[in-house]
C-alpha cells in the first residue's frame, strides 16, 4: 500500500513546476493574505517574548534562554504558513514557554544549584598565561574560537593574560597582567600559531603549542612531549611583546 502510494506520488510530481513551487494545490492564492496576517501575529508574539527576556544580544543568552527561543521560533514559524495550525495553539505555546522562563528565573534566584543546572557555570580556561587543558576540553572550545576572541582584546600572546573565564553565555572575561608583570607566552596570531616547531633553530624560551607553558629549551630537536601536559603538539617561540590596550 505504502509503496504504491509513493510510486503514484513520484509520478505526479513534475520537477521545477513553477505553479507547484509558488502556490500550493491545497490552498487558493488568496490564502497568501492569511499567511501575511499569520506572519504579523507570529512576529508580534516573538517581539513580546524577547521583551520579557530583556535587552540582550544573542551571545548574552544562556543555553536555557537560547533553547526557549528555539522553541518559540519553531512555533512561530509553523504558524506563519501552515493553514492547519490554529493561532490560539501558538499563543498557548508562547504563554506556557514564557511562564516557564519567568518561573526558572525565580528558581534561579532562590537556588544556585538550579542556576548551574539550567545556565551552566563559568569555566576558568587560562591561568597565569597557561591553558588548563581539562577545563578547555570540557568547554568544547577550539583554539581558533578562544584566540579569535582574545585578539579582539588586542592580545598577542598568552603571557599577557592572567585569568580567562568562559562564561555560561559563551563570552570570555579576560583579566590581564599589569604591564610590568607580563611574561613571555604562546603567540596567538594565526600565521604563527599554525606552524609549531619540532626542531628548534636556537636556544631560548618556547611555549607548548597545546597548553602554552613556557620552557627554556636548547637548540636542536624539541622535546617529544611537553613536560606539563604530555602532548606531542610541538613548540612555538615565546612572544614577549607588551600589550597595547
């Protein structure tokens, strides 16, 4: 039965049939006016929901808030053009979801454990110019993402960074060394970072490509593994350029 139905359906479909692409056979052209009205209704509901969540950018949303917006977006999208989705149903979805949002904010204010469960906690990623690899791995963050955000703070190397936290919203909070306390560190310019060394051209200070620890190393073959993180990722000449705020 199913095979026969699919065969008939496939036979009925004409590729690039502009009549089918532009208008549905199940609704008249005048239904476009209802689509426009549904779109306005969904847009108003979405703006109202965003007003409740406050004046935040996308990167400032917690995972819980982002999930709520995905649910609202799915409900609003279905309501815009599916004729068999009553608008009252969509309104109920919005009311229930926003009620859950208000309730969750109340519970978060009352119990930090619930806040950690719903929104996550900040992760300390960089400590005294070195990367905490277990925390870095747990955060599911790539080096490109981390260093890209740091470069927006005019950071050239990790020796300028005293503390870096990955916030629950996905943003980073950076605390810098005082200028006189800066130290040599792992360079984060892409053209340098992507060329780790396994043969050191001269004696000097080198930073581990994986964890950014700095060691005084002689010229010649680089250590097969970093003594701190045990990773064989190679080394980069440590940079000591002072940060220009």
